C-alpha cells in the first residue's frame, strides 16, 4: 500500500469518530502539514465521502452521512466487541435478527486478521447463545420507528393488544425503549389517558409517526428502567426474601446473576446476607440451590416450604424405592441441619419452615401501582 493510500485510510478512520476535527489536529495526528490534510480531504470527496468543513475558531472537518456505507476501520478491541455482540444477538427476541447477525458476522470474520479471527473463533466455540424459543418476537421495523420517535420527541399512533386481548388505537409520546430479559417495552405518555404507560412492543402493530413534535416530559422516576421495574413489582406478586449464605459476598453476588436477583451484604469474610424481592419464589429457590454452598432461609415461610418440598422430591427421585415412597404419600421432614435428607435439599437450612410441605407455593395477591390501571400498563 502506498504512503498516500495508507494516510487516506488513517484520515478516514479519524473522521469516522463523530466529532469536529480541526485541520491542525488532523495534521498533528498524521504527522503531515495542514496543506496535505486539505489535499487529502479533497481526495476523499472525489471518492464519494461527504466530508463537511465548518469555518471559524471552533470549526473543522467531519464525515457526514452518505448514500453508501463507507469501509469501517476498527481497532482490535472494537472488532472483537462487534463480533461478540453479533454472536449474542441470536438470543434476542427480535424477528429476523438471527439471520442478519450471522450474515454480518460472516462478513466481519472474513476480513479479520488471523490473530483476531482466532480470538473470535475461540469465543464462538466456547459459548452457545440461548435462542428466544417460544417468546414473542419483535418486528425490528417497529423498534426503528419507535426509536426515531423517542429521539425526535414525536408522537406516534399504533394499534395495541392488551394482555386480556382487548384491542385499541393509541396516541403516545414515546420516552424510552427498555430491553428487559427477552422482551422490549415502550415507556410513553398516553395522550388519550393523560398518564404514563408501559407497552410491550411485541403487542403493538402499525406504529405510525404523526409528524407532531412535543416538548420532552419529565418521567416520574429516576429513569425508564427504574420505572418499568417498579411497575412490574406493583402488578405481580412480590415477596421479601432474606437468607444467609455461607460464602464470600463477591462470589455469591457473581453467581446470583447481578443486582436484579437481590442485594448481597457481607456479614464477615465467609458469609453474606441476601435480600431479594422476587416475583417468583420458585426461581429464587433454584438460584439459591445452585450456589453450591450452605445457606439459611430467614423469610418468608413460603420460600422455606418450597425448598423443603423441592428437596423432598429430589431425594425421592434419587432413591431406589422412590416409587414406593410416593405411593405411601411420604412427606417426611428432616430437621434443618444442612445435611441432605428427605425434605431438605443439599446445603439448605430452613429456620422458618412450616411443619407441613405444601405441593404448591401460594402466590400473593398483586398490588396495582399508581398510573397502571389498564391492562397494558403492566405490559405483561
């Protein structure tokens, strides 16, 4: 590659950073004169790259949006980050994104240097994305329309199907899109109901920007993610669960799956206290059991009961005479000593467990959050 061609590629790489580049700074970066920079800018324009120039003390050069995709010049970490993102995209519930991700990844891997191709290949061999399965998918065009409306503060009309099946036409001011798990939610101000609402994006159709722009409204929460989280808690059964786990806090926090699973407070070097407000005691019980260490449940009694029932089923499944025990209606309990027995899973103790083991954990009655009276407010 000639010196001029290499310099043009380096210049194009710098201009792809979204900012104004003063000519003198570009000259210093590329170790050439400002006059050479002006000539190189002219060459890029001749090649079809829309390089805009702004005059004045704060002016400079920037690469504007064009009609064709320019070659992206990435450093090593950027290339690997994009490859990781493309591989993980298969697990997202966005219609058609799996095929598009595979095509883009194939193009990227084809031009990667050998050293980076090995890193990306190792990652692909060692990891398997979990597919969306039966989860409802989201039309990427809908996400694009809604994202543009959020950015432009533009009202949008769409048809919506609530959880109970009722259909309606909505006029809203989109505030933010929130990705939670495998679902996408739209946080928006509903103009007809004059209140904030949360909509599941997979349940809306025919989003249409009206062209009417409005001043941004102030969301009654710290941010959109916090707003969705609080409304979800208000619409679903919720418990306060407390347990002592006999392992270092850092290790427990990493294995629990992050702050969403609860807060972890160190007790001492070898134990910690886990406080969680799950909407599913079953899910929390399994998370605790999979920690692989001793723990004691303090509250609620339903969690202790579920752990005892789960332990009993697991123990009977592993016993040769498990069938006889089931036929006899064996509901034996074992004192909470941290030793596995019929009724207590390995590593679990239950200091508040009731004497009988229910077959199903009762679910608390949901509490409706303010501003979430309609079916779509919960977006579930």
